[in-house]
DNA sequence: ATCCAGTACGTTTTT
DNA sequence: CGTACTGGAT
C-alpha cells in the first residue's frame, strides 16, 4: 500500500508550542486539558495526521468524538491532510454499534438488533410492568426507565443492581430491570446504554476479545473526555492495556452531562489511572475577545470544586458584554430578532453569524414566532423533531419490523396503522399467546388460527398483516428510499392519508415524501449504505447533527447542544434564577456548579459579541411570574459589562413613535447600528438629551433623604451615568438612573 | 373497535 | 400551556 508522503510542516505550521507538543507526542497516555477555544479539534486532527506520517497504520487509529457532526468534520479535516486515510472516527455509541455488529455472535447477540430510543424504552418498561403485574401508579415508567439507564451507566447488570437496591423504589426497579432485559433480548433490541454497556462488559470479561480489539485500536483519541461515563471509561481502559496510547482531550470546566452518568472523575483522575501520563494544558484562547473571555472566567471561578485554570487570549478587547433586561418573554424574543435583523440589514453581519442559546427547549416557542413574524430565517437545532413526527415514526416502525421481525414495540405501533380492525383486546390476546411460548408478536400473529380468542375482523386483519410484512421483506435488498415507497403504497398508508380530507394529513404525506428524499440522499452519498444504516443513523443522531451550518440562518439551540460550537454573536436568553440555574439544580452545590459550567459553555461560544438577556416577567406553562436575575449575572465582572434595561415596553413604544418624528435622522443612525428606538430614547433620556429626567450641572434637585442640593458634576453614560450633588451636609455621588430625585429648579 | 371529549399530568439538559 | 391517557358514547 502506498501513501502520499506527508510533510510535517503542512500540519505543524501555526501551532503554539503547547499544541505542537501535543501533536508530536507519540506513544503512551496523554491528557490534553484544553480550555474553550484553544484549538483542540485542530490538535486532534493534526495528531492523527502526525501518527500516520510517523508510520502508524490508519487502521490502528480510533478517534472518538461527542457528536456525529463532530466526527464528520474531523473526518473531513483528516481527509484534507490525508485523502483516503481510512481512520475510524465516530461517536462512542456508533463505535459500540459497529463493534457489536462485527463481534455479534461472539457476544451471543444477533447482529441485526434494533436500537431502541427513549420512547421505545419507556414502552418496554410499561410492558415489563404489565407482565410483572406491578401497580405502576406509584412510579412512572419514565422514572423507572431512568433508574435502569443509570444502573447501566454504572455497569450494573440486573443481578448486580438487585444487590444494591435498598429503598422501596430501587427494589421496584430491581424487579422490573430483569424483565425489561428479558423483553429486550426477546425483541432483539438494544438501548442506548447497551451500546456502551455490552462492549464494556465484553472487554472486561472476555480477555481474548479485549486483546484482539486492543491490538486493533492501538492509538485511541477521545474528545470531550470530561463527559464520559463509567461504561465509556471502561471501554477506553479496555482498549489501552497492551497498547496504552490513549490520548484524551477535555476541559473539566465544560463537564455538563453528569445527569446522564458522566463522571468528571474520569478526567480528574487520569493521571492516577495512568501514572506515566503526559499532561499538556492548552490555555490560550483563539476564539473570543478579551472582554468575553474575562466575563466567562469571572463566572467560572465561583466553582469551588475546580482546579484553577487561567484563560488568556491575544485577541482584541472588543466591545462590552451586554446584559439586557426585557419586560417579558415576547419582548425578549421580538427585540433580539429585531436587533439581529438590523445588524444584517446594515450589512455588518449575516444571519449565520448569530446563535441563540437557552437552558430548556420549551423556550424556543416564543423565539420561533418572533422569527416567523419578522421573517428572519432561523433553524431550531433539534435534530430528531422531524423523525419524531407520528407519520415518520410509523413508517420507520415498518422498516424496523422488516429488518427485525422480533421488534415487538414496532409491531404494536403499526399493526393497526392504518386500521385493520385490531384493537386493544385482540392485542392482549395475542400477547398472552406469545408470552408463554416465547414467540414474538409477529410470529404469534402468523399462528392466529391457533388462538381461539381472536376471531372475525381481528383475525383476518392479523393474517393480512403477516402476509403484508412477508411481501415487503422481499424488497429489503432495494435502495432505502425504494423500500419506504413500497411500504407507503403496499400498507395502504398513502391511501389512508390521501383519502382523508384533513389538511394535516396532506402535510403528513409531504413529510413522508421528505423522509423518502432523506433516505435517497443518504444512499446517494455512499451507496454501500443500507436501510439498516439509515435507521441506525436516525436513531443515533444527536440534536446538532440535524443542523445545517452552511445555511444563512440564525441558530437556536439549548446550551447542551452548543458545546463545541462557536459563533461571532451569541445571545443567551432567560438568564433567570430557576431557569439558569434550573430550579431542579438549586438544592445542592454540586448541581449548581454544573449549571455554572453550562453557563460557562454558553458564554465561551461567543467570538466577538456576547449578549445575555433576562426578563422581568416570565410566562411559563400558562403562569406569569416575576423573576429573579440569574445568580451568574451577578458573578460577571463590572468592567466590560454593560447593563441595559429595556423593559417598561408599552409606554416606551408610544414615546418612541413621538421621538421618531422629532429626531428622525438621529434615530436612523441608531437604528442602523442595531439599536431600537426605545433604547435610543432611553439613552438620550439618561444622558440628559431627551424628554424626561435630564440632569445638568447647576440644577437644583430634591432627594427624598438628603433634601435639596445642587448638581456639581455629571459624567458617564447609560446605566453608568453618575451625578454628584452638593447638599448642605456635604457632597454625595449617585447613579443617575437609580437616584430618587426630583428636579426643583433648572439653574 | 373507534372516536371524541374531557381531564390529569408533568415539564431540564440527550446519545 | 400542551400533551397523553382515560372513559364514555357510537
């Protein structure tokens, strides 16, 4: 095999000494502590290139990223340096799947397993609860599912978990967990956690397997190591025994997935786990302005459970970080969109320069309507939303059942969709026939003649369903989009939607057509990819994976999704106590610290301009509440942070209209600068130029506490405007905005 | 079996 | 506020 020789200068150029050191490190464990914007992706990519240049076969290199999007980007960057390098780059979960599909039979696993998502798992837990006859009034299936997930993240199998179950809830979970597992095996399904748990346990228990895989992946690189859980840790360790060339990259300050089982100890204890590990810290930030970085640093230093890490940048100071207060959520959304639109219209920015972050998904709604109302292009980065629509889930369930006839969850979903006269009671009969015989629901349906309880319409319905599935299975070798088309036509799904007069159903049909397009494109990109790959891709897709960063759109996403990204202008909305930090985290310090890290992640995404917003009144699930600004706002530095109060909306607007007529030229200038008229008016007022309270030197004012005095000095602007007043008892300074004064006489 | 209406419910973050 | 499930009527 010949490879184009690679000149080290092509990838070593423009690296800092620390980055260079990390790239040049060859064998042995390596920990790279990489602050935000320190070029870690670049370092990983260059390291891969360097390893290959030094003679390591690409086949022996494994790079693990946090999202598929990151994996694709890294693949492209490696390909730019080394075309067709063939390095294995994927997420932990995708890696798990590939390992399990490859070594399936060795692990007593059918390699055609289906991956169950959150919703599927909950259904499975429900089925397990039914089967065990546990009254599920007490705990929701979701809660139990969460506990099972947590157990799996800690590598606890059902029997091990049972040993740890002390309280009543854990004991219920301990009862459900083995049943859930049994059903999962019967359905030939694995959940997200299994994709890590199975490889982790196999590496632990099967030394031959471990040695083989370790020898295969001699150089392992793991990004976002601070967010790995116990299973991922076990995999990393298992792959680094005989060939301990493990390179992990992460930042403890950006660990935000503790709730999902991530263990920050993995990165903090790396040096203990690998005593001969080399540690390199990348602390120079190439992303943000000095002001933004200082603001973020000023917040994160409040975490007590933290190793101090200086952040510095050679970038310019830049403009101030803005803390904006609005009256309510609608105002917040409208004003932000307005500012974005103004900046784009003035030619300073493009829409894709902007991102809006929020703590919870529920907050996207108001932004969505503001964007639509003002006709500003945007993308809500919530990748799965499209595939989670009922019609698409139905079609996908058909596909899953075709590939894995034992997939009972999918069977239940579609057996009567479109309607075939198979109701709840028939399904119960079918289940009670299948259960003791160890049959899948589809297999049981094939024997419907042997089930006396099911007759008439239900029996014929089930029979025709079985025949339908057999028919459709013949098309499995066709292209993914063709299979979907066949499903759509032969199941009568298309007919059902077409026959309906509902507008909504026509839309549903259009959505399925879009699904077909997605499948076709998926296959066209790489025609070795199968239908199974398509389904897997959808299930393992993360939120950011569905985001097209080339489109000229404003990106709207959760703080979690924002990890690893950067934008010229960032708006972080709803920075209010209870939302950020979230109320569910307020009870203990460790959780608040994770919220602070989340805030830190958000703040450090901004390159040039950072805006943090909060409102006076927040409407949430129909209730309007007064808010308290986020505790993190008070942790921002005084310097370089400008506070603007843009609330008291309704009055302002009327006044602003009046103002516009008076000073159209001036207002245009401000408007073009991205400021709305209300802000303009307010600033003018504060500065003493407009109507309302304007303080000038020499004025006589009355203070509610100190009595009458004379203004001796006026300085600063906006919220920082200060006045000095000489009272009979002496001189005092006030913040103009805050001081309770009445003007008594103008000079 | 299916449809509809009314209510109960719970709401962080996600591979 | 919205969804999801229940229970009743057809």
